[in-house]
């Protein structure tokens, strides 16, 4: 694996990992809110969360550029405190996180929906508060769903293309992740061989992630069942 391929793989893993970890806290909150609460605007929130799944990725990237660009309402404010997304690897992570967020929320929400509310009620009847019930009852029960959501989000972030190239362009060593690198190699004469290597690596990482998810989910489910 030459230096260019290695740098692309390392950057892609960094972007996907940061996108996944940074999305998790908000995805967990949104999933619980959508599953357990009913309030005015519930349907609107649900639509907003899942909108990136329906919109063309280029449109999502355009919105990110408008909002988080150096002159955008959020981007200009963040730039003043030293946080820059436009044309930076952090912007690639943001684009990947936005595109992967709905999948993570969906997986976690399905897990929350499956929890028997009578178990949580029993915990509260025994004196545990809402926070303790969530931490020691709900959270372990939805752990397999959280894990599955993280793996799916990681795989989605790893393959993100449209929003990334629209928001942060295709800069070697900075924002050129695996899909962008494959696209670039296919556009230049003689790049097919390196593109094939990148495709093989992309498929390999995805397969390993999914197999790892299955193994960890199975072990987590057994651990939860043994509580």
C-alpha cells in the first residue's frame, strides 16, 4: 500500500470515527425523545432528522456550505472561536455525521421502542429516579441497538461522497476520503489500479465492521439477557 493510499485510508477512518462518536450523544437523546415523548412538533422533528436520507447528498452539502461556510451564519461565528469546517477534514466529518445521523437515530429508536415500559416502571417503583432508571435499566437493554447504530453510521460515514465534495471539496490529504479518492483515480489515465486497491480496502473495512457488529451485538445481547 503506497503512501497516497495509506493517507486516504487513515483520513477516511479518522473522519468516519469522529463523525460516529460525535453523533452518538445527540442521536441517543433524539431517539429517546422520538420514542417516548409526544409533543407538538414531534412529526416535524422526525422529518427533520430523516431528511438527509431523502434529500440528494449534494443538496445537504449545499446547506452545510451555506450554514457552516466561512461566511455562513454559524460558520462565521465558529471561525471567530477557531473552529473551521469549510475545506477542512473537520468539515468532511461534519458532512459524514449529518448523512449518517438518521441511520443511527433509527437503530437506537427501534431498540428503545422494544424496551418494555413496565420494566422501567418497576425500577421507578423501587425508588430509582428517571436518570438512574435510564442509566441502569434502559441503557443496558438498548446497548445492542446503540452498537448497531454506531456501526451502520460508521459504514455510512466511510462511504459518504456527495455532501462531502460539495461542502469541503476534494483536497488531497485534507478532505479526500475513500469515495473521493476512488472517483479521482477513475478520472485520470492509469488510475484504475489504485482505484481498484481503494475499492478493495473500502469493501474490506465495511465487511469487517459489519462482522464485528454482529459479534459484539450477539455478546452484548447475551450479557444483557444474563442481567
